[in-house]
């Protein structure tokens, strides 16, 4: 049976690819899309989610807007990577559908509580504000969610600072809540996603697919690649967020180890650092795991196949 997921995101170029990967994969039943302030302001990323859903033909999937700022801290965006719209580069279809009237956290709660326990997976690819709010508003969802697979953090590397990844440092308190709950959590961080590079060979493969979605992804990667080169020095940009979706599609794609995981909230130089203890086998009862590597070739095959299935 396809894995039922809620994709909580802040599109964002790599979030857009994550939506398309989920939409075109027969292994995934995309139950809802929720949005959170992150790569750009909430109104912008929500419009981007609606536009990508329009492109993918996701007419029946509810989309709800969520938190417009972190739980505690000042809001930060990433225009140097994603542009002023949050999704600069391609011409996207004009959204024709309405948002779900519920706050994203309420939609998450309603869907989890209305589903069979253990049947729904949360896949956040932005700051974890909505997921933390849902867990605090309705603690019963923690025992009913199958697992949380989030893109964020890193065991050995940061990108927003020397020690912290953007999604985590954007709302570290929310991240600490999510990894501190008793549900199974897998962190798909930079250790793995920095191996999923969209180089010239990958873009050639995706262009050859020939669908409208594949063409948009190539245009996304054109802008995104240039932004990554100028801001972080990557010759080929890493596409972080779809790697989390790919882990749900095929858990054998990633090298994942169980380890205690926490988020640094007080360090002057380490705020938002995700601290995974890999010194010894995880203690009994550890519910957190971290991804350390990805089979990049097989990952891109999944993306290619999904784009070929979309209208």
C-alpha cells in the first residue's frame, strides 16, 4: 500500500521538487500539503505550493497555510537561495484553487486523529513550527503518527552557520519539541542531502523526460544552481527536501543509524545545531535516527520516474 504522508513545506526550489516527487510516486499517497514561513514569507511560499500543486494536477489534495513566524525568535528568510518570490526562475501556472480554511496545525491534527493509528507519516521539509504546534495543541497525535521524516539539520555540517542548518536554526525551539517527542523521528540532514547534487548529467536526464513538470524542474535548477554557486560555492546544487520524501518511498536509499538527537538552544556559536550521539550503539528506547548518506543515482531515478508520471 502507498505510504500516506502530509508534506509540510516552505517552497522553495527543493520543496517544489519534493512536492512533484511525492505527487508522481505510486509509493506515496499525498494526503495534504501544509505551508510554513521559511525560505520566504508565508504568503509567498503558500502561493508557490498552490502553483506547484496546479502543475502536478493535485486538485483533490487539501493545502493549508500555517505559521508565519517561529515560535519564539525573529523570522529569517533565504532570498539569496530562493529569490524574492521564494521560487524564482520558472513561469508557474496561476493557482485556481482555494486554500483549506484551517490552520496547517489544525489540518494536521484533524487528519491524524481521523486516520488509523500508525497510518500517517509527517514529512516536514521546512522549519518545524507547524509540527511542534500540532503536537502541543493535540498531544494524542504523537502516539498516532507512524513517523516523522524531516529534512533539516546535519550531524557533521551546517549551512546557515558553521554548525546549524537553515530549517533548524529558523525555529530551533520547534525542532527541539519535535525531536523530543516519543514518535519515531528520522532526520534527513546535510550529511545525506549534500550528496544529492543536480549536476549537468542529472539535468540532462530530467530534460529528457519531456513533461511539463520536468521542464519546470530544469528551470528551477537553473536559478537554484546559480544561487547556490554564488552564495555557497557549489558547482552543482544539492536538492535537500526531496531526499526526505525519497526515504519514505524507499528506505533503502539512505544510510540511517539510530542515535540520540537533540537541538542546541543556547550556544552563542552553535544555536540550532543538531547534536547526534554516535559514540556507541543507541540506548534501548531511542526513537530518533539520522541519515548519513544517500544512493544519489537511485534517488535521481525516483525523481525522473515521478516526473514522467505527472500530467
